[in-house]
C-alpha cells in the first residue's frame, strides 16, 4: 500500500470525478494532448485539461505575451509581458496539479512538431488565430490518425469542431466545410504562390473571456472525448453565450476536399529523412507527389534575365522568404519570375533533390487507391518527441 | 407556375437568432448564394467567413453543394454561422 501512496494522493484529488459514472478518469490520466496556440482559448483549454487531471499537455506557440492578452488569458500575468506565451502558460498551469505534466514548445508547430511526434498524442487542439494553421494541423492529424479539435470565438459565439480521426479515419476533416472565403484569406498572406507577403493585414476579431472560457471548456471535453463514443463522426457545436442557444451539426465528408480528398482512408506514413532515396525510388517515376510546403524551383528576372541570386533561393522552402525577393538585384525592378510549386512527379523530385529530401515537412503520393506519406523529419519509425528550440 | 412549385420555402436565421426570414429558393441554389444573400440583406459583417447549417436535420451544408444535393426539404430552418478562429492579434 505504501508504495502506491503517490498515486493514491493523486487519486484523492479526483475522487469526486469517481462519483460521475461516465467519467473516464483512468483514460483522462493517460491522455496526451497537444494544444496549439497559447492565447485566450489555449489558456482555457489547458486550464480545463489540468483540472480534470489529464496526463500530459504540450503547449505550442511562437508568440510572446502582450498586454492585451491579460484580459482573457487565465494563466498570463503582467510580469509575463514580452515572455514566450507557451512557457509563461505552461509554468503557471503546472501549478494546478503537480501530477499533470505541462510542457512548453516555443516556435511554430509546423517546425517543432514532426508527424511522428504528433502520432504520440491522443488529440491536437487548434486554438490559433488563423485559418492557415488550422488547415495545416488538420491535415497533419488526418495523416497521423490523431483526433483533431478546433475551437474558435468572437465577441459573442464560441465554436467547437471535433474530428475523431483516431477511431473514424473516414470522417469529415476541417477543410470539408471550410468556405472558399477562408482560402482567399489564406492566399492573401502569400504572393507568387508561396512567398510571405510583407504587409499582410490581419483582421481584428474582438473576443472576451466569456467566449474564450466556453470554447476552451467545449474543446477540452472534446479532446478527452468525455461522454462520446468511438462511433462518433465529425461535428460542429456553436454556442451563443448571450442567448444561450446552441446548435450541433454533423459534418459530412466532401469528395474533392483539399484537406482529405487525396488521402484515402488512412495514408501509410514512412520515415523518409535518412532513407529518402530508397523511399522515393519505390514510387513510380510518373506518380504525382505533393509536398507539404511549396518549393522554389525557378528564379530569373523577366526584365533583364539576371539569375545571379538564384542559388540563394532555388530548391528552398518558399515560406522561408517574403515577396521582397521578387525585386531584381541587377535591375532593381520587382520583375523576378519565381517559380514555386508543390506538385511534382517522383522523377522530378529525385532530379531536384538527389541526395537529401525536399525542405518540406512531408509529401503525399498516390499509392493504388490509398495514399503514401513520406515523412521528411523522421529517420526511422521510432516515435519522436516534439523538437524543443535550442537554448 | 411550375417554377413556383419547385421552389423550397425555408427559414433562414443568424446564429445569434436576432435575424430571421422566410425565403423561397430554387433547389439548385447553393449554400454560398444563401450566405451571400444573408450578408447583403442583413448587413452582416462582410469580412467574416460563414457556413450554413440545417438546424432542422442537424447537418452542415457543404459550401458548394446545392440545396437539393444537401437534402434540404421544404420548411427546414437554415442557420448562417460565422466560421470562427480564436480571435486575432491586436492591430
Ligand atoms: Zn476534408
Ligand atoms: Zn532584372
């Protein structure tokens, strides 16, 4: 009995949960949840997960705390202004329950969370302020077969979308119901098909602690699948915090969806960083391969023909640069023609990248009636930890 | 006359239920067209993205699908919902 004392004390804290006949405390205690976004909603998601006794919570955010965050983010304080959001949140959330492991991962999740590491989570929650990050995380979760939960707010409404990919790989994905206008908003962040736009204006959506707390509660519940069973499909809940009304909608999978249309039921994921040539050689030359990141494959000035700087950009990831590289170094005109693509044949990729994989997160190839995913961040099939930024 | 017979009489509302209307729509109208009409007629914020849910059946309508393809029936109530992200960075 004595050696179990630590666990027993932990258990005592959640004794009241045991009175709820459907509450899966053991499953909650074993749960590993990735929370992407450490703003108002992310704080509320982590708060609820920690209070419920979730096993491990990893918080991903690249941003720093600003004064205006303090009116909605339960764990952030004035002393945190200027500090990385993820670390500030994780440090204080860890105080809620010493048995709950809360870890901060600073940086863009696209750069810090490999597919193989994502596969180790029970759920990833999107609490980020833009469509693009949601689209990316959705696709990663769909490929990895990990539940995806997306939470959103404005000044009055809280929304929750749940995609139970782990048990229902064929369910709708986040993009199946994403309106065209959201894609236009994503496209507005880029020029030339992949370069970051220097002066991309972000829209301002005012929110309050009320909607953030409702969305965070709904998201935490969905992330742990509280009261839900494995037969669930994708759904959206929209809650009106003033009127009290809510609507629940089933989300059906859409043929031709940009997020899941080419993925079949569940793609086979192969580690392809070290074994790049071996993996790509197994794919027929003429098979179409889509890279997760648009790549620069051509760079030449359309006005004067100069391509002296091509070596700096060609074969690299487009989003590592902004649209200022379209200004020609020789003639000074914004006339550089930059060829950016994310669709290749297998043979083209080998020709362009003979000895290392493309600088992308992963690539998708059609394989029979399913899909094959080459994971460029993983050397072998051992699960990876999220990559912490070097100190 | 034939055209009128084939029109669907539907209720449309906003998510906060402050706006409601009864509309007669052709079965080949798309969700996107209904959303655009709601934004125009009710002066909803134009810089917001919207989705459409059939609250009678509890099913979301795919953005590009027609009412007929989405299985919308006469008398159904459709809700125009903003597609939300978690707020936004302060300007
Ligand atoms: Zn989809
Ligand atoms: Zn030039």
